[in-house]
C-alpha cells in the first residue's frame, strides 16, 4: 500500500464531517477562537463552573484540525517553558508548584475522559527517555537531576539493561523513566472533548475562519460574534491573525506511523508497558506504541517555513518520511522492512523565550493561552482551567502560577527569523553527527546554538 501523505494526520481514520459554520452575526457571553485542546478545555471548565454562560467556540476547519489532532500523543507533565526563567521572576517554589499542577493535570485529563465517556486509547505507562552515546547520557543525567530539583523526585535513572527490558532498543547507553505521562490517541481526545462541550450546551461553529479578534468581538467571514469576553486559543495558527505575525513562531514537527506490526516483531521489541519513548539527541525523536500495534514516531525534520507559512493539511516531503523511517530503523532494527502507512506534520507555537503563557485582561475582556513549545497536550488542560478561573474572577492557586501574565518579546522579522531557525536546526544536525562519532561531551556547536536561540 502507498504511504498516505498529509490528510491532516494518521490519528483521523477518516476526516470528520465538519459542524455548520456561523450563520451570521450573533451574541455570546464568552467567545473562544479555536477548537483545539486549549479552547475546548476552557469551554468545558467555564460551562462546568457557570452552566448559564452562553459560550460560542469558533473553528476554521474542525475540532482538532491543528496540533491537537496531529501530535505524538504524549499526555505528559513536561513543562511548556523555561523553568529557570520563570523561577528567576517568581521564585523556585512557585515553579515547583506549577510542575506539580502539570503532573496532576495528566490524571485530571484521564479522569475527565473516563467520566465523560471519551475513549482516547489512554494508557498511563510513563515516559522512557534514552541516550545512545556519552554526550546524550550526560544530558540525560543532568535532566534527571534538574527534574528532581523541580519537584519530580519520582523520576529515576535506569541501567541500559533495565531500559531494554521495557523496550528492546539498539545501543542504549543510559535511560530514565518518569510516571507522569500517558499514551493517548490525540484526535480521539479532541473530537471527544468537542462532543462533550456541545452536550453541555456550548455552541461550536466549524468551517468558520476568524479574521480579527478585538475587544468585544470576533470577526469572521460569516459574521461577527459579539461577546464581553473573547479568548484566543489559536496556538500555531496565531500568526494568521492581524498584529500577531511575530508573536509566536509556528514550528513544524513531522510524524510517520507504520502499518500494524505482527506479533513476532512485538515479541522482539517488547514495549508492553506502552511507555512514551524519546531521547536526548539535539534533533530528538518522540514515539508511541499505538492501540492497534503500530509505531508512531516524530521529530523536527523541517522545522520552519519562511514568513510563518503553514503546511497544506499536514503534507510532508518524501525526504522527511525517509528520514523518520531511518530514525525508527536505527532505533529498533526489528522494524526494518515494515511498511510506513502515513506521514504528516503539524505546527506548534514557540514564543521567543520558549515559555508558554496564560493571560486575561478584565478591562478589555480579551484573553489567551498558548505557546506550549510542543508540550501542550497536558498543559492545555491546566491552561483551560486557569483561563476559566481568570474569567470568573476566582482567586485560586491556578491564577497565581508563574506562567500567568507571562509575555515573551516578539520574534525577529524575516529573513532573520527564517535564517535563525534553519541555522539552529542545521547546527543541531551537525552536532548530533559530531557526537555520534565518539565525542565524550556535548558538541560545542549545540551549546552555541542553544545560547543564540535562548532555549532552556
């Protein structure tokens, strides 16, 4: 069978029939722009806390069309930002509290899915991170030490043998495991949440492109939604809105999924715990064993398109599919010869300081959340709860977290933005090759790239 390219993502076995578009001008108490995880979680918690609120959600295509329906399916406690940067402004203890809330949000998503009847193929097997050379092993150990310092005391180092007992990976030098992660089927979660909020009484219009967001109104091609509260939940599509071209950078991440692997291959691989799987290379990968026994694996093959342009329904190049297939085959030689069923990509939002934020201005009624740097599957839940509390003027622990009201400076204009991002990832590619040839420590090329990019 030929490899399917694009068609949004493999997670949609078939593309959904979109809901009706906005029929014309209308009023609401709250208007949410974007029906990805952020917008849907915000609608869910607002409606749960204030059932009488008239909430309208606007979506350009269909629920989960963006990153929410294309990601690697890591429901993880990974922080969507630079913990050190936030600690410098708010204190170490505040960031530890934020990290604990992120960890708790993993279980919150699982609990809501179970309570609301959303079947998203969830298995909480934790995440397994591996290193395949000495520089990667050094970074892994440093990450574990830092993670423990931020409150994740249950993150543990594993020997190569212990790692291979979980997943029979080639050439493992070191590994770590944390319990704060679950494998999910991301499109099922997004589509399920959309159904849930609609049953709760939220009005969801799809096929409705928002062309402008301003105080008291969201303007679309089909009419205007007037509301005292307008919340932006557009993540990687934010640069399409007026005045926000350089607010966040839409970074691409690509994925492939194999055909289902037969039982003999799985006997050789293991992976019975369904852990999320990743590594500490500079051009890192992330992977999962799916509910139907495929391997879905992704990475940053083509990270950025000039002038913040977006992909066409997830289409990727043949070279990208070939590259990710090579990563998979190197990692798990047992998969050599396996057919690749699907290749796709999606965009995630990256602030200039690589740190997400949540904000609401009660004087204008405008709010937003996002910039999750690829760690948004869980963070969106916490962001949605936080936005709900801000809108409802609740004095809770959530509204005092260090990412609330955090703002990053804008990205550089083109062509500096394109040159910088492309140069950074070329540097990481060279650095990985440098380290694979036997270096004992992290390549200085990557160190310089991190400093220039201000990556955490």
